[in-house]
């Protein structure tokens, strides 16, 4: 597992409701599961490409959960995750 630091801006997600963010997260989890199954069938550069796509989806999911957490903690405060 890589250590990662990504900036998450509340304003980038403020147009989305909590329900929409949770649905996005659920969709990401489905995509990750599908890509994981596909990854085991591939080798070399094709597999690396799938791993990169999974990494990007994982980052987006972490951002979604950071936003949801920030909204719960302090809705009018900036957070950095």
C-alpha cells in the first residue's frame, strides 16, 4: 500500500448531495471489483494500465469519503486529507 497525500477541496464536491457521493462510492467499488478480476487475466503493460486505473478510482473513493467525513465534522471548515 502506498502512502498518499491528496488535497480535497470541499467546493469541488459541494454540488453533490451525500446520497450522490455515496452512490458514486458504491459505483467505484463495483468498478474496482470488476477491474480486479480482469487484472488477473492480463500481463505486462495491459496489467499495469488496469492497476493505474484502479489506483485512480481508489483515490477518488478516498476523496469522496474525506468529503463526507468533513461534512459530518464541521460543515463550514476546510479540511486537508
